[in-house]
């Protein structure tokens, strides 16, 4: 077995430590900034190596024992072996390095909003069913593999998600259901649990239609369960949902309230995974919006930001590519009596062009997926008469690439990071941009 001793000089964007071997970077799992580590399982690629930590020779003073015994195997919590101080530094460094690498932005002040509850925060689990020790269990694929791993307890999940997940698994055992290990087999495949406002929504996905009313009744009777769905998905992809997902017991939606806005959430509606930090971030975004005649929200999902900001504008126009999300958003506008909002199901590149045609001047909010804004979207934005933009991003790299272009017409007024996903490398960033004055 080849081993080497490395000094970790910096952190990578996926939570790995980076050292150098034969002048090439080595991305080392489980290694932290400024540690000296012995590495093994080294795989060489044309421009870099990947490796695992065999032994930590000089540990970082920020190294901690992960509170989850299978953190390393599972891999979802890539920074659980670092304390929250180092996690914060790694996230801020990642944002700053991206800003410099892609937009040549230096010395940007970033205010960091801590997560008040760095464990037990995740309000949804999407788990794969399998058999462990002759019993049905739920779990995930191990990091970078196709190897299924049973997860008996997850400290990141909200306690109601966790309790409900384990109760449903117990019922699957009681009803002796078939489990499908592959898309081609017949049986139950995935279990999805979402918990909001102390109520849980359970979705069971099978590879063929299964009619098991007594199982559904038992699930519906569980303490926190407020909504039950079943679905069929026999595709080979790793998507959990399919179009054939239907409501089968209790309420059709999870009814939740954010500030005084009522939301009706269905299983496939996009919701931020950390309810408390999301609430803080949404309130922060709303506080940054100056009163305006026209507000436009691109990538609006189920319309939460539009609903929360609607009082600050004469009218609001929101768009999202997901027809289901827009149906939810329209319903939300109706039940909240927000008569000044129009929602549109369309691609963002199309929606922003429509906004330019409809409005002479507007304020823009964007909350795109990890891929960020397209160049075409930014081109349209640069042609418009927009006085203020609030950009919510879950990917510092694409944010920085987009800011490079947006800076032609806009100045960054403030930047904030929210620790939405503690114990992982992920971070949510909000940027407030204002139009440069015309010279
Ligand atoms: C990060 S979520 C933001 C949702 C919303 N702002 C919220 O907080 O609930 C990103 C949204 O972008 C939408 N989306 C993805 N690609 C899109 C595209 N090309 N055009 C428009 N919307 C898109 C997704 O459907 C999703 O709702």
C-alpha cells in the first residue's frame, strides 16, 4: 500500500483538505487545514490526486470527534470532524476564493449568520430502502459509491423526521412488504419524510403500483403524520419522485405558516432544508428590499419571497420553470389574499425578457439553483432598468461568475453568508446589488 505524509495547505470546495504531491494537488478526505496527515488509497488523475486520510499526524486544534459514528462512511456531513469555528472559516474562505478566482473581487466583507441549531435541523430526508441484518431498513449510498448503507440514526435530521422515518420502517417490517433493490425489481424503493411546524408528510415510492391500504392506514395513524403520498418510479436514475405521485391519506398539503404567510406544501415543492435559518434568511432578504412600484422574482419556487415582500411593492411578478411550484405559488397568493402578485411557469431566460417588456423599471430578486444565472439571463438584466438586485445563492462559484458580469452595471452593497447546512461544506449567500450611477 502506497502512503505519503502531506501538509494540508488549504481546503477544497467539497470539504477535502488539499496538499501537494509531485507538484500536483491532492484532495484528501477527512483532512483539515494545516494538519499533517498520512494518506493512502491514492488515485491519480491527469492534473490531481484523490486520497484518504490513514492517520492524522499533527491534528488541527479545531479537529473534533464527529458526533455521528458513521460520518466518514456516509460522507454527507463532510465537515463534521471540524468545530463550528473552522467550518465558518472554511465557508468564508470558499466564498472569498471564488470571488477572487472568478470575479477578481478582493477584500469583500461577508457577515456570517450562524445556525442556532447546528444539528437536528434538516426538515426532510430522502432515503433508499434496503435490507440490513434480515430487516427492512432505510439508508443512503456511501460517499462516492453504489454501496447502500443502512442509517439507524441521523443527528442532522429534525427529531420528527427521524422519529417518523424509523416508525415507518418499523411498519414496513410489520407488513412484510417487498423491497426493490433495483429499478427492475418489484417493491418499495424510497422513503421521503418532511417535517414542518411539527407535522410530517410521508411519501413511499415503489417500482410498481402497490395497493396496501392497511400499511397506509398504519402510517396515517402515526403521531406526527399529517399527509401521506405514494408514488411509482421504476426509472434507473437517482431521482426519487416521478410524475405518478398521488395523495392517499390525511391532508393533501402540509399547512405551515411563515411569519403571517400561510403555505401549503406538497411532497415535490421546493423548501429550504433548514426551516429556522431559511426563515431568518427570508426575513433578511425582505428587509433589504426597498419599497418599489414593481418587484420581479426569478426562480420563485412556491412563491415564498414574493409573498413576504408583496407589501413592499405595487405589483409583483414571479416565475419558475416548475409547473407544480407555480400552481402552489398561485394557490398561496390566493389563500393569503395577495392580489398584487402574478406567477408564471416559464424558463428564467424567458421570464426575465417578459419582465423587461412589461416594466419600465423594477427591483429584482433571484434565487437560482446551483448552476446560477445563464449568460443570456444576465444580458437581459444588464439591458433593463433595474435599480436593485438581491441575489440568493447556494453556490459561491456560480455566484462569483455571475457577479463578474453583473458588476458592469451594479455595485455590491453587502454580502451575507447563512450557515444553512452545518456540518457540511455548503453555505447560502445573499448579495445586495445596486445600480451604478450613470456618469
Ligand atoms: C433554490 S430554488 C429557489 C426557490 C424559492 N426562491 C424558495 O426559496 O422557495 C431554485 C428554483 O429554481 C427553479 N428553476 C430551476 N431551473 C430553472 C430555470 N431554468 N428557469 C426558471 N426556474 C428554474 C426550481 O424549480 C426551483 O424552484
